[in-house]
């Protein structure tokens, strides 16, 4: 029975864990300056970049570990608090053992309301390699009293370093004396000969004379104009940045201004940050436009011309868009000056006071008495105009009076015959 209760409790806990919500949009990014999977030589400088996405107000902690080729795990830092959506970086120098080395970023994002958390892990591999014949790679570290200087090796330009030092890998086979030259605007060029020993970490210090100002400038590893101690983002390919050194996105379309061809107008990445195109300029973008009508902007939501009065003529061509009319009359109703129901182009008679008309627009005269039906009080009986078109009344004889008169006459005749 006890075992059954334990089993039930375990199932309940599992179900609760399965439905526990996690903070949305949580993801991490971990990379290195040469790109994950690249090859580094011993004593070569490596730049580690990392970030964790989240919402403003989220609490984020990260731990960065380094798993060496022999399986040993070194903790670079643990439970470090960082801000969401900010790019951070750390530097280091590659060292043996040789083989595949793995960087591991473990992260936890916690929200306050509602209280919940999510965890995750990102990894990035790189190879620690040897030189020809199994010898270690040959590197050279150059230190100086200033930063942001150009490095030349035997007259060939290597790169410009944002720091007061640089480490670079030499080609296999290089050995013996070689000249390293440093150049910087406002400073006197400085050179020194260094004896390169293959397979080791060579080092040289070169001091530059930069006058009273010293030529010293704050380190700016990504060259965006924001010193590293104030820079929250590593973006070597973009110098349109805010005060934190992060790329600007003026139109807030998710594409930074360096990659956005329309930085002040919101658009989709597929359109290089520009608003969706509208070839016919009707106000409906091409991706939603079902009709191409460059000369008409009176359109519906699908980009097709409207026909408000449904007369077959779109509103852009209809001179009376809200009144039904034929195309021959430019979409307007036909005119009827006398309001008799027959349009002027078919009306043979102008009779503004009469609408009892035939198909030609002329007044009816149903009884053919010369008075039209609108003026005839008896339109179905012929009559003179003096009697408003009705028949005139003659003398009327009452039937009773006539019979009485007839009887009197007959009676008189009968009396006369008896006297005789």
C-alpha cells in the first residue's frame, strides 16, 4: 500500500512538472572569434562571446565551463548574473592538451510574476592543434605601452589590435630573427627585432613614443567607438551603435541599422528591412494585393478597385460612384428633365406636370377626347374640355312621372269614347 502511495505521488509530481510553464523566448548564444569548430594553436588568443535572451526584469545567471581534451573540466566562472539580450565576452589564451576542447555555457532564467524558471545549456567546440611533425604551433605576443596600434611582421601588415597587446600565430617553418613594427596615428613608428623559436610562445615588448598625449586610447575590441569597459555588445561589423555599444534599430523591426536598407521604416528581413513593396501604389502591399491597378487607389482590403453602387464601373472611373448608372453615361443616372419616368434621350415630349405617359414620354389620352389623362376627370369617357373631359348631361325624365302621364292620357281617351 505504501509503495502504491509513493508511486501515485511520483506520477503527480511528474504531471505537475510537465505542465509547469517556462519563461518564453529563452535562448542562449555561445560562440568564439574564429567560430565554433575552428582550430587554435597554443598561446593563441581566444575571444568567447555569450548572451541569454529573455524579457526585461528577468533574473539570469550563467556558468561558463571549459572541458579540455583529456576530459578535465575547468570552471571559468560560476553563477554570474547578467542582463537579458546583452552580448558579453571573455578572453583567454589557448593551452594544451591538444585535441577537441569544449566550452559549456549553463544558464538559468527566472521571472518574478508569475514565478517560474527555465534552464539550458549551450556548447561550442574548437580544436587545439600542433604544428608540423607534431610540434606545438608557433605564436608571438606583442606588448606595448599604448593600444589600438597596427602590427607589421617583416613589413607585412598583420592586424590592428584594440588592446595594448596582441597574440598571433606564425606560419610553420618561421624561425630566427624577424622585425616587428608598430604604427599608430600621432605616434612615432617603433620597431624591434625578435628571435623566433619554433613551437613556443614567443614574446616581445615594443614601446612607442606618442608625445605629451601618450597616444593612449581606451581599448575597443569590436571597433564600434565604444570602449570595452562600457561596451555591452560585441559587434565588429557594425559601428552604428547606442551608448552601450549595441547596434541601433531605429524602426524597431528586428534588423539593426547596419543591415537595414531602410533604417527609419519598419520592414521584414526578407525585404532587407524595407516596407513591403506596393507596385501599383494603391496602399495595399504586393504580398496582400490581388489586383494590379496603378491608376486607381480607391480599393478594398484586397487591393481591388471598389464599385460602391455595383453598376459595373469602378469608383475611379465612375463620375457618380454612389448612384447606379450606365457606362455610356459615365456611371451616372440618366437625366429626366420633366420627371415623367422617361429619360431625356428617349423623351419626345416635355411635360413636367404629367407622368401618365407612353414609352415616348408623351401624355396618354385614353378616351381620345383631346384631353390628356392628367387633365381629364373622366379619362375613360369622352367629353369636352368645358366639362373637364367628362360627357355632358341632357334633360332627364323620371320613369314614375312618365307612366302617370301615360295613364292620364289613356284615361282621357277612354272617357271621351263613352260620351259618344
